[in-house]
């Protein structure tokens, strides 16, 4: 009988070890994807900046009229020259009200007339930026899908991307599961935390979990408490996702919403 128990324990340990090893492999794939998204963001921002500077020789006023980066690139891709920027052409891409402003300004722009070959190269740059943005959006969908499979409890509380960023910040789901709630609360705010420890500056109230709707949509004076409440549940969720694998997200969300309601009512 004792031999049977020993064999059974060894088998269970092997299965548990295999599951953990598989999760570790999946972690690494998600972490690579999160890092790729960050790099694509940098590339996109550089392309937008370069395109704005380049196209400003032709239509400098457009930069102030269209702040949203993707919209700016789409206009250049579809219109190419400022001469083509009439209300009817622009409206499908940016709305009639904004299209009228852009079209009116285009008629008396201070920009220079460029040759077709110059405009073609700028247009290619805009197309490249839009392609990078599309790849970034598709990669985000991939991360969210995989995170729902790897860590459903974390995803339910934080959303796929934030959950993935928390894992990437610590290096693995296992390492995140080992962190106390207080550490999870300030992940991403290490510089502020070190400054607090060295110089006595105010301690950080939150790190990257600031981007959770639970925190960012709360009144400023309540964000610290909101972050603490969220971090406490994220710690439980990470442990459940790694060690047990059961979906207890409904219960976690219920408890979290109850605590958040208490914080809101306290008005402190």
C-alpha cells in the first residue's frame, strides 16, 4: 500500500511538473509578444514623427489639424497631395466637420508644391506606419487570446494586455504568483520606490496597474486604495492560475467590486 501511495505521489508530482513546465513555455511566448508590442509602438511613433516632419514641407498646417497619428497617416495615404484634400474626398476618413477644416486650410496652405516622386515616397512612409499599427493590433489580439488560456483569472481582473505586462515585468507567471500583493501594486514603479527608500520621497501608490479601469477611472485621492484592492485580488488570481488552474474569476470579481464600492462610498 505504501508503495502504491509513493508511486501515486510521484505520478502526481510529474503531472504537476509537466503542467508548470508547459505554462512556463507559454509564459515566454507571451512575454516575447509583449516586448514586440512595445518595440512596435516605438517604431510606429518614430515613423509618425518622421512622416509629419516630411509632409510638413507640403502641408504644414495639417499637423495641428489632425493630432491622432493613425488618422494623419491615413489622410496622407489616401490623398497624397493637399490639392486632393477636398471635403468630399476627406469625409469618409475623418468626418465631414473635420474634413471641411482641412480642405479649407489646404487651399491657402503655406507649404511648397512637391513633385510626384517626393509625395510618393512620403506616402510609402505613411503606408509603412499603418502596416506597423496593424501588426501591433493583431499582436495585441494574439496576446489577449493566449492570456485567456494561460491565466484566465488574471485576465478577468486586469484584462489580457495588463495581465501580460505584469507577467512580463516579473519574468513569468510563476514569479508573479510568488509576489505579495504589495509588490504587485507597485510593479513598474521601481524608480519611485527606490527614491522613496533612499530619499524619503512619497511612496508610489501604483505601478502599471494604474492603467486598469478600476484605478485610472477612480478619483485621484482614491486611486491608492483602488490599486491596493486590485493588487490583493491579482495576487490570488496569479496563484490560482499557476498552481491550481481553476477559474474562480467570478468570485474574485465579486469580492473586488464589493471592496471598490466600499471605497467609493467612503469618499476618502
